[in-house]
């Protein structure tokens, strides 16, 4: 894999971080690290259960530790970060400095379509309203955090992964 050696995908739930991340890791011949798996390993609980038992603050702290775990893991790797990390300026600064960050940008209607019927802790009974509420104010933060912004609407995960692969191949190590 050419530089950069540590690629982290950010964006809202439903943007495709896990799916695109796995496709990108396959294309680059490296491993994929999933935020939810890291959080579960660090906390001993799946993200949904961690949120239910210990609350939002405990989940956010675990997600911050997951970012630090990704940054401490020897490259090459591709990783997905929790959507909410963008709310923490210190985590964003560490992530931006330690990885090549790609924002998977999706329209709200795309996000709603992708997450409807899934079991995600933040969605409640009205996924569209929950996503609208969560999305408010986050887009400029994602854009500032990212080295690269890729629109994912109406595209296959492999097409998005190919675009990221082309972009990162041009980045000096």
C-alpha cells in the first residue's frame, strides 16, 4: 500500500464507513478496524449495551479511546470512526494529525434510507428526525476534519473505495 498508511473514514451513520472501509482495505491489501469492535473490546460491552448501561458520556469516552487505539495500531490499516467523535475537538485534532481522514458525505435522504430498519442506538422511533438532529452542525466539522471528502450517494461501496484509493495514491508518504 502506498502512503498514507493509516486511513480513517468518518461520517454519519449510514454513510458506509464499515462497508466502504472493508472494500478499501481489500483493495489496498491491509486490515480494516471497525469502531464498534474496538469499543466492545475496550469496554467489554457492545456499543448499544454500553450506551444503555453507562450512558452517552461513557460511550463517547470509549469512542475516543477507540480513535487512540487506531492511532496506536501499526499501519497499514483502514478504520472507521464513530460518527460522534466529530463533536470532540481534541479527538479531531489527534485524528487529523495521525491519519489520513476521509469524510464519506451523504445526503440526509440517503442516510435515512440506509439506516431505516437497522438496530442503531441513536435512531429511536423516528430515524429521519434523529438523523436530522444529529446531522445539524456536524457537516462543517466533518469537512474541517477531513483530508478528503467523497460523496457516496447513489454509488457502490467499491466505486467509493476506488475513488479513495486513487486519491490516497497521490498523497506523499
